[in-house]
């Protein structure tokens, strides 16, 4: 279990690595980006939660993604959000935080330890 806390909106998602073809197709349509990996899925989920809209599905073009993924920090293509993604054995997780918060303080705590 991961827990995140921040003074500004933050979203987090953790998944067991697996293929989700129907979900990836939906996100590809919704974002206009080619979504093919669980890492991209966790980024999308974290971004959508941070935006405060997780109670509904995103409309077409409403969810802006980073250009790609590797472990570490990425900025969405509109520069509004930063996303941190980590792939480990048996777990992929991402958290997202808004870029306009100067000197924001946040923690991500891994409760598996």
C-alpha cells in the first residue's frame, strides 16, 4: 500500500503489471496518445485523481499525458502536471502533482515495508 500527502492536489495509482487492452484502447481514444503499457495507465489514473475528476470518465481530450514513460519524473505535454512513475518487481505506481505549486511539500510512503 502506498500513501501520498501534499498541501496541493495529488493523485496516486498502483497496479500489478498486467495487460488491460480494453482500458488501454479507451485511454488512447480519450487522450489522443497511444496508450500501450500499465505504466501509462497508472500515470493516467494518478493524473485523473489529482485533477479531482476520478468520479467520472474523462471526455475526449480532457486528460493530457506525459510524452512517454520511464522510471522517474515526467511533465505532461501541457506542462500543468508532473508525474513520477516507478516500476518494481510485481508493482507499478505513479503519482501526479500540479506544477503551479511553488515549494510544495509532499511525501509518498510505502507501507509494504
